[in-house]
C-alpha cells in the first residue's frame, strides 16, 4: 500500500467509545475521522441493513447470521450490538486529486473483496 494514505470514517462517538478504541487498537490502527454530516455514507448511497419480514427470508437471515458469526469466531473477532448498527459502509479509493476511482459497497456478512481492492490500487499506481 505504499503511496496510499489509509484512514477510517466513523459515524458516531459517545455510544460505545470502549468498543471504538478496541476496534482502533486491535483491528484498524489507522487514523479515524468522524463524519458528522454523514457525507461519506451519502456517497455510498445511505444504505441501511434491512431486516426480512417474510418467513423464508427470515429463515435465510438466521442462517446467514450464523455463518457470519462462525466466521468472526474463527478469526477471533468480537463485537457487540451497541450503537446504531444499521448503516452500511464501504470502501472508497480516491486519487491524489480527490477524484473517486473505486468504491466497494458493504454487503453485510460478506468478506471484503481484498483482491479487487488491491487490483484497483495497482491500476491507480499505473495511472500516475
């Protein structure tokens, strides 16, 4: 990631600052900035996690939750249910002029497509 600046955007503080510090210390030791006006989330479509209400979708949701929970346990990643928790995030890559070059929209429960992100970064390096 040489030549790239990495930082995180958070949407709230004062709700679970202990959990936020754990996230920073244990998982993401890069600068974190609070997006008071939620502009980055707006840029990602202001998407929210929706809860299924029909029985088939609800059953599928329970299955998916178990799958995600097991994956987090396997990676020794903890968590809690404090905070708003429904707003979906993502990853945005900007060039040195601030122009968006790549975006990944979070899909709850899915792994981040690391290979795609690294490929986008490599493409950006060749554009310089």
